[in-house]
């Protein structure tokens, strides 16, 4: 087992409120996927194929979210995704999942950068200017923004997430408003309630199956609130976002998807192409100015509303840049969390865990994340088929890596659930009602709490099915190296890494055994005492701290804490927080 650093390592600034985490999560999810990947799925599987894919993914992400939400409310710990897998499944798998999570958002950062360049191409900007602005200047500006600290990042992305929520509602309303005009044009009705297949697929079943993993990319980020525990102001800040954010995301996703289907034909030539199994989602089918592969822009151009198309393209550009900013934030915090939890004896972990003195930003982890795939967008400049395929493999594998993470968290929840169920009588007799599901003292409450563990199984099976459907491009023919890399490249690398860790340490057990009640209490206590160590007991105190924080900023002070109005870190004794004692959680 990899040793874990003990003691109280340096922490990031805890600045984010619940409403900020809500909008930051929205900002991560609403990027380019809902506008571009939906178009690919429509071209491949037809209107009903896209709608089926959207509904299937909605069910899967809601099920996965219920697992993450309950664990987050019960154990709002730092580096949550990694810690849940390490605690309930296996240490080595936890580290591998952490790397997969970091890769997913690092690759997404570069993919969103490429997409920003594609959106600028709509206005006829030359390749040199697109490279300068989107591949060099924007990443540098986002890096500087993240360096200023979580307060300014949270402020920008709270505003950005709010605007993006309004944007997607507005786009949906606009699509419904113009749908009648589209139906009355020379091409006849755009929407037909049927399954179709095209762009390289020979039957409707294969096409519909492949549309499901394509739409998965649009949901990446729904679990972000769990990782926000690093800089959440208190445990309250995670509760509301964990319960309700996913349902708002699903609502706007279905609304927008239906509006797109009503306005864009599945045979529209401007939709992205499928070439040798590679979906050119970030590269339009034509490079002419004024043409786009984004469905909302195609819809506006179909009714000859060029000004609206220009406005929508600008909205999408801002949305993509904002999502890219959040991807950089999440990936850097994940890398910092992994390094912080490991011994400082290693040169890499020692430097990756460095925090800047004033802003408490993991500057080295942020820089490594920025540079890891900074070269990918520049591959677009060559124009060769090989580099284009490599770009698409990296882009697609980021969403498949998220499927691995989601499946692992579902496994972690299932083990947690069945461990509690097995030890339920002993937990009741030992006076630990906070660990008894269904007890009034068991505080986590999801929207569909009573349906567990059904939802955990749905999430796990759903992610596994998506894994299988990723190979649909070669079900009727032979598989190319590119197709295999796109579908299973991330999986293969992670399995090799996991096996390497296991074999190098020659452990007799590959996964943790089910503990008895006494050991289970120790395991759960270890998570409980590592919860967020700041707590504001009332809504008034939280609102008061917001006011004092902004008043302190105007005065040029360090913040509200200096005025005595912010939350005070609770005293820790022997690694156990006083908050844990006040709740009767210490063993």
C-alpha cells in the first residue's frame, strides 16, 4: 500500500459558498458538448436516437449523482473522489482513479481550447490568429486567473455559471420559437419520430448504441461539487448543490436537446462527420466562414437569422472558455490532492503540494496541468489526418475516463451501503446512529434516498454499458488502431497502471475485505474526523460572513475573517476536530 502522509498538511483557502459551488458545477457541465456532440449523435442515429441517448444518460448520471451526493454529505472530505474509492474499495485503485480524474479534466481543458478555435473559424479568422488567441493567449489568461486565488476564480465562475444557465434557457426558448418557421420551409418537416442511421453505420441499433457514449461528454462535471470540498467554506456549502444541481442540469439538457431536434435535420451536411471511427466533433465538416457544426447556430442559419447566429456563436465561445477555466481548476486541485496525501519524500509530490503564500493556490500543480496537454491544440495547425485523429482520441478518451471514475464511485458506494447493512445491528447497539441508514441521526438525504442501492447498481451497470457501446463503430467491420484507442485507450492504460501497482507490492489481497463492526466504525471515524473543519451554524451567519468578506475586500483587507465575522477554524486535538466531538463522532 502506498503510505499516506499523516498530520495536518497545508490547506487551500476555504472561500466557496453553496451558491458558488452550484454555479461552478453548472459552468463545468455547460460547455460545448450539448451543442456539438449532440449534432454528431443526431447525424449518426437520427432524432429518436439522440433523444434516447439523452434520456439514457440522464438516468445514468442521476443514479451516479445520488451515490456521490450521499457520500459527500456524510463525508465532506478533501480529495473526495479519490478518498471514497481508497476507503471502500482499494488504496491502489483510489490512486489510479485520481489520475484518471486528473486526466479527464486536463484533456477536457485542451479539447475546449480546440473548440474555441473552431468557433472563431466561423467568423473567418485566420489560422495564425486562432492559434495565438485560443491556443496561447486564453490558456495563459486562465492560468493567471487561477493564480489570483479561489475567491476571484469563484467570483468569475459564479457569474459565468449564472449567465450560462440563462443562456441555455434562452437558447431553448429561441429554438422552440423558430421551430414552426423551420417546418414550413422548402425542405419539409425537419423532425421525424424515427430512428435513422448514417455517417458510416449500417443499422439503427449500432447507431443508437454509439450515440449514448457520444452524449456522455455533455454531462462531464456533474460530480464537481464533491471535489469543491477542498475550498468549500463549510459542509453546508456542499449539501444543496449535491442534492439539486443534477436535476437542473438534466432539465436544461433535455429542453435544449428537444429544441435542437425540432430545428436541425439529421441529414444536415454541416453536422460533424464520422471518419474511420473518429468523430470530428471539434472540426466542422467545412472550413468556410459562416458555417458551423453547432446545432443551435445551424438552426439560426436555417431561418436566415445571421445576426442571431453570430450572437449564439459568441455565447458558445464564452461558454467554452468558462468550461475550460473550470477544467483547469478541477484538474489542478485533483493533482494537488493526490500529491498532498502522499509522503513528501518523493521530489514530485513535494513540489506538486506547494501552495503560494498569499492566495494558497497549488501553483506547481496548476502549471503542470496547464502544460500537460498544451501541445494538443497546436496539432490542428498541421492539418494532417494523423494529428487530427490524435486530437480526437484525446478528446474522446476524456469522457471515457469519467465513465471509469463514475463506475468506481458507484462500487465504493455499494460497498459502503452493504457494509453498513451487514453491521447495522452492532452499530445500533454501540450507539452510533449517525452510521445507521434510515435513522433520524443519519443526516445525508438524497432526492431519491429510499431507492438505494438500486440507483448505485443502475449507475454502475450504465457506465459499464457505455463502456461496451464505445466499440459500436466496428461491430459491423474490423477495428482500426484509432478506433480502439478512442474507445478503450484510457481503460487500457489505467488497467496496466493498476496491475503494475499491485504486482510491484505483491499484496495478497487485491481489494479490501468486508470489515466487522468494530473495524468499520474506525474506518468511518477516520473519514469523519477529516471533514471540512469550518462550520457556520445558521444561514444568518453565512450571509453575514459574505457581507463582511466583501466589505473587507473593499477596504483592502485580507477578508472577512480579519473583521471577526467569518467562520473560525475549529480547534483540532490529536487529529480529531472539535466539530466531530460536538456531534458525538469520536470513538
